[in-house]
C-alpha cells in the first residue's frame, strides 16, 4: 500500500528543502510527516526509488604514516559548537564521488587525496544518512592524504581546523568529544587497522 497521498514542498533553498507528506499509517489513518531533501521536488527519492549519493565522507590515511588519519574540527551552527568529523562534502552535478572526494579534501584541508580503489565495492556504495528526517545518502571514499595543510581554498562560511590524528588521540576523541556518527564509526575501523595493511577491513 502507498503510504502517502500528496507531497508539498514548503521551502525554496539552494541546499536543502523541507517537504510535507500527507502520510498514511498502516491502518490508513492520515497524518503529517515532514522531511528534508537536497534534491529538486521531482527528484526526491520516494519518487525516483534510487539511492544515489548527494555527498561523500573521506577516510584519509596519511600517506607514509598509516598510524595517522586526517580529521577536521568544524563549527556547526545547529550545535553552536565544534564537532570532530572527517572531511566531507556534496557531490557537484556531473561529478563522480571519487572526484568530489579529491576536490573536497583540497578545499577543506589543502591536502591532496589519492583514492584507494581496491577491496569490496559494497563498502563504497551509498548508504542513507538519517532516513527518519532526510532522503540523503553518502559514499565513503577511502584513500591516502599527502601534501601541506592550507586554508587557501576553504570557503569563508566554513570554520574548520585540520587535525592529523594518531590512534591514541582518535581513542580520546571517541571517548571525550562531540563526534559525527560517520566519523565515529570510521574511527572505530581506524583504531583496529593494521599499519601494514590499513585498508584490510575493506576486503
């Protein structure tokens, strides 16, 4: 049974919009359900049925020093606080997730990013972010970071501190700091990865 009768777009924003569903319970009772999407009204996923990602999150091991990973500490307006995260961003129109990862790494950190393409492709497919309130999905892109940290390409709307984090500090961050869910789960893999084969968990 179809679980809604109508869709209403309630905002008009470049990056994210609010939608209202005239939804139905399993018994057929109507109620209002609200969610947000980064997509145009005729391309939201309940209409298309696809799971293509709107964004990427990076897992950037430091090249030549696999005991370290690149993180960011970013101010988030809904929290009025800084959150520990991994570099991430939106995929531009016509851009592959891998190309978006390379671009976002340069923009947010000044570092170069070399994509690791081996391992099971299932771990790099899109996964949903929070389906209770958004249809957004995201690809994790794994690889190596190198170069020099720079703020030259950072947008002025972003307040970001770039961090090179070893496993001891990653453990402390998980125990003591505010951390995004994506970063938390990927850091758990980082803590148990072998330096000789840092992407073995992808096999």
